[in-house]
C-alpha cells in the first residue's frame, strides 16, 4: 500500500510542528507582563510536547517508506503557520492567542491525518495522529482558559 495521502500529511505535520516550535520559542522570549513567571516556563513545556510529536511523526513517516523534510527552508516553505519577526508591543494574551491559532490549525491538520490514514488502512499512523491531536486539544483548553475563553473546539 502506497499511503501517499498519509505520507503527505505526515510531512506537512513535520513542517508545521517545526514552525510551531519556533513560534512558541518566540513567545517564550518576547513575553512581558503579568503572568511571565509561570507562562515563560510553560512555553518550554509546550516546545517539548511539539518536539516530541515532531519526532514521532517524522519517524513514523520514515517507517512507512517516506522522507521527512528536514531543512529550515523546507519547513518554512511548506508550513502554513505564520511567523513574523517579533517586537515588544504585544500583550501576553495576544501572544497566547497566536499559539492557540497555531494549535487549532495543527489539530485540524491532524484530523485530516486521522481521516487519510484510516482511508488508506494505516491504523498505526491514525493512532499516532489521534494521540497527538488529543494532546493539542488539552493544551488549547488550558491556553484558552488562561485568557478567559472556552476551548472553542
Ligand atoms: Fe528559555
């Protein structure tokens, strides 16, 4: 079985998780204001989660015969997550909202990954996408709560 759509979505995820990690790093560095002392280290936790998912999805792609993108240029060209040079003019809530937007995009992408891998008969990849999506959704709930909103999932 060729699993072309599954491979394509795994590679899209590799690019997007890499860029999401850079976005969270930017938020980690550029936040200023009340909440810094707990949210600054929280961003380290989020990067660890993203990097864990990145490694797992990349290695699954290799396992099923694919080739993950692996350069910064490829990540940037393929990823649909937006990342602009930072300045100091955003509130912490605005920065958290950027992370939520990226996480919601990733959760949708992983849903597509679940559907494609199910269609192509790859239950293992579907399971990996499913647990990665569950982790993202839990984080979305927590981040939305931090800025006073319902998860909106
Ligand atoms: Fe740091």
